[in-house]
């Protein structure tokens, strides 16, 4: 019996697709680096059906690749070797809302924005947020431990997962932690699956925690003269008001967003660097503290200019200066890197990084932005208009070892929030020690002994 014949016994025609358009659409993510070549796309609707599929994969020895919103940038959802893509689009139900526990139990295909809206409808808040929240799925967020723009105030996705149901690579169903706040009964396997990129098993249900709604979120955008001032402003505002977000970007990104999206610049005077910070403006005393802190930073020469939102609409418009960068620079076919170091290392890291790239590729334009409040920088090299994309990506890849060498020297991460996937798999040793990788392979073998779960991603086995 062929793989397709075996799949057709488990899935109806509408839940099993093999047409060329579907294979292309579901076989890749946003990275667009590798050409997709899946065998088929399947759409399970329950944990039990996922379990049956995994057992079938073990029996017939075919590989499975999970597919959520496919907004990843690391190649974690690419099916390029005749794998069967497992789309969770039909497992998109909210199963339970619990007001007392402030929790939502849902299937993995629930869209992030849907969970945010459900929380808002119940006077609560789901704080994990990023530009792709309108299309990314909760299962994918968990599988990559997604971060986003509010990590400094609320943490990563990991902080909001209180329970998981998973189907392991052996086809066993595990129900992990049951939504408990306190559970001191040994190894918490839940945290193995968070960030595992579908290599140990597939998430089929999740219990997500919610929190109280922040009051009157207000946004400030500040112009800053140099990198060292960025960190001084960060330390000063963090000590004064504990912001919910602290982002940074450069003048070039402001110019690109202004040109591509028609957004007005934040103030008349251009600045080399920008800070966007968000805070709960819940009292007159808090607002006065913010203004006092701004004045202090200006007196020290750390801030050149600034603007503070006076309405929800203005706050949204100021956020777009940061949130629209990724989409706006796509016109330049960027080569992306998602790096992190300790906050205190950022000035030295940026100085060395810019010197390296400028020396190796003087004709390439480099722009960066990121979640500077948690040490995460998005480095983007822009393709020259007259250079073929394949040649450009090849040239960029040759400098990876040096860039990642800088990251390793500062004990940072080659992937702060986008995961490892296929694209950064061969560079894992720059962030993980040899013994760590050996233990990761050992865990993979325990949960997925036949290597059917997203093989080739994160680890070579």
C-alpha cells in the first residue's frame, strides 16, 4: 500500500489535498529560502486523528511536517522532501474559557488575534503580540516559543502556557500539567514541547493563561543620538516606570516605512536611532514621572526629541513605525537574522557587527531594529536592486560564521525568537554546547524513535 493510499483510508477527500497549488501553499513558510516539495497535505480535526496519523507514519515510515499559520522565518514548516504536511487549520476551536482560572483551553489552530480578542471580550488580556498575530496560530507560537513586542513586560509564550496535550512521535497522547499554577511532581515535560518546533511531537490542545487588562497604554517615540544612549535611556525608564514594551529602530527604517506605507515621521528632526516605549498611563503621578524621566534624559543629551501619544489612534500610528518595518523592507528582499545578546552587550555587539558587515559587504545596506529591552536584534541586509536574489543570499550566507562567531563570543543566541528550523540548524553549535546538542538528540530519540516528526529541523540525527 502506498503512503497516499494509507492516508486516504484515514482522511476524506476534503481533508487530503495533493493538487499543485495546495502543495505550494502549505509546503512552505515565510522564509521562502527552500523550494517546497511535499507529498500531500492533511487536515486532522482531533487529537485522536493526529494520533492515528502519527502511528500510520511510523508504520509506513513517512515523515510529518506541522503547519500552522506558516509565518515562521526559520524554515521550520518547510516540507521539501516529500513529507506529509499536517495542517492544523481545522483544529481551530476554543474549547473552554474559565473566568476564575483566567484561562482558555483551545486547539492549536486558533489564531493569536482570536485569543487576544476573546480575552478582551472578557475584560482580560493575552499579552503575547507581534506583527503576524492576525495569521499566526497558537500551536505554532508554542512550538517556537514566540516572543514579540511585549516580552520585557510579560515574557515569552512559555510564560502563558499552563497545560498541553501532545501526540508524541511514538503516537502516545500526553496531557501535561492540566492547567495548574503549582505542580511540584518532577520533570515538567510541558517545557520540552514548548520551543521544540514539532520535532518531539505535535501540540493538539493548549491551556493558555490570561491576565488583567492594562490601563490606558500610552506610547512614546524618542530620537536618540547614539547606541550607548539607547541603553542609558532603557535603564532610566525601566527603573522609573517599568515599561510594557521597549523597542528600537534606526532612521533608515523610518524612511522606508514612511515611503512604503505613507506614515508620517514622528517629529521634524531626524535622529540616528529611535526608541519606542509603551507604559500603563494609569494615573497623573505616572504620567508626571514619565515626563520627568524624559526631561532628565534630554538634559543628559541621551534624547534629541520625543512625542507621546494623546489618543488610542495616535498610539497605534506610533506603533506602526516599528510594527510595519518587517513588511516594508520586504520590497528590498532582505536577508534576515534574529539575534540576541545580554542587554548590557548590545552597544559593543552592534559596533562589532556593523564593522564586520561593512568590511565584508561594503555595497550592501544593513538595517536593524528589535526588542532592545530584551536584547533581541533583527539584522537585515538589503539586496541591491541589480543583484539576483540567489547570488545575494549566497553572498550573505558566507558571512554567517563570522556573525554567529560574534554571537558565540558574547554567549548570545543565533535565534532569539524565530526558532532554528532548517535555515539555522547547521549553526546550532554557535549557541549550544556539544553536550547540550547530544542531550537534545537523545530526547528526540526517546519521543520520536523513528524520526517521523519534522525530521531535519533543528537537529541532524
